[in-house]
């Protein structure tokens, strides 16, 4: 467990991504995954109101609903840290004050709780004044509906502006940044996101840390993979450079007798600007792979990255 900067939250060294709940994992499978995650010492769960609206027949909020049903069944709300987000659901789009408040109330109802531990601005909204956005979040903090606020998909400059507005107006302030980062997507995080985390002394909680599953090693040229993400992975990551990276990752994983996933996450945890990585799993086998622990040497970190 570690304490997130500028908070009282003690969290596990991995955050479970709830984007699979209601998409590739139904409620029963989701409950099994959550049980497994908690049994392995996990307590940090990430979701969003937009999860999983992209699945035909869904309208958004499915992931939150499943998590809420799980918390009610287990009676363990006070033992887990729940993060959710606002801005990207089509029916609750943007970061106006009224939308933030309405979306939060929707999320609280689905999660069957009276507070959210971390409430994210899921994406920057340049059409809404930052002061209005922060006033909306601040009102939720004052009401006790939200403990802390955070930013996702923000640049250094926009985050800097937001933090200055919070300070000048005595408003709740972002305590974490959640941007994309992995061995196969290192920029712009390494030049922008990590700079934000270190300079502003907030927590870095990157997402898409396994390259949509590519770094697990299951995607190979010419092979068919049963996954909703397969086509996107092949288009975005399956190239000669990344295949060589995967070979190095596998070599280290074999030496430690752990999964590629565990090594990829171990590499990420050692990078500047990373506090806790997010990762998801749709099966118990995948969950076991990402919960494995390994400590890498400096030489191994450089070898994996091809440096």
C-alpha cells in the first residue's frame, strides 16, 4: 500500500480498470474479477460514467452499476478506493458546473454510495472556463460527495492553469493525472505528463499501460486473437520495432518465471512520473498475470526499453 500525494488515500500498487465491466465481462465475471483483485491485496478500482457505452445496447454507466452492485453485495465500500470520471458520456458531456454536479449524482446512484474517493475530469473541456469547472468540482467536495478531484488527458499547460486557478480562488485542486503511457506509447507522457506529476507534486496514474493487451504477448503477426481489441492492437502496435520489444520483455519474464504483463507493469512503476499504473483484465488468468510481482534491475529496465 502507498499513500497518494496530497490525499489520505492508501492504495494498492495497481489500480484495476473497470472498463471491461459490462463490456467483455458480464456482472458475474466482473464479480469474480473483483473478488480476485481484492484477494490479491488490491483495493483501488477505476471506472467512468462512459464505461461501457460503446457496446451495442449499452447507454453508459454499466461499469459503475456493476461495481455498485458488488459493493452492496459485499458490504465493503469502506475497504476500497473508487475513482470515476465525468465529461465523455454523450448524455453528460463536458465540464460545465451543472453537468459535473448532475453526472456525479448519477454516478453516486449507480455506485450505490454517498461519496466518490477520486472524481476525474475525464478529458479537458476547452469550451468551458476552467474556473467554472473547478467551482463545480469544489461544490461536490464541500458537500462531501467527492473526496478528491483529478485530471485525465490534460496537458502540462492546461493542468498548470487549473492548479493556479484552484490556488487563487481557494478551490479544490487536482491531486492526480491519468494520461496514456506504456512501453509502446511513451510519448507524450515522458515529455509532458511526467513533467506535470513531478513539478506539481501530484500522483501519476497512467492508463492503457499494456498497450490494449499487446504487451501481454498474445498478439502475433498472422495469428487470430479472440478479443474485442484485436483489430485496434494490430493496427496500432503490431510492427517490427514492437515485436523486438516484445522479445526482450519475454526474455526477462522467462528469467523471473512471471508473465510479460508483470514485467511491463514493473518497468512502468520505475519510470519518473508514475505512482500507480492502471490495468484491466477480462479473465481470472489475465488477473493473475497482472497481479504478479517482480523487481527489475536498472540494467533490465534499460534492456527492455532497448536503450
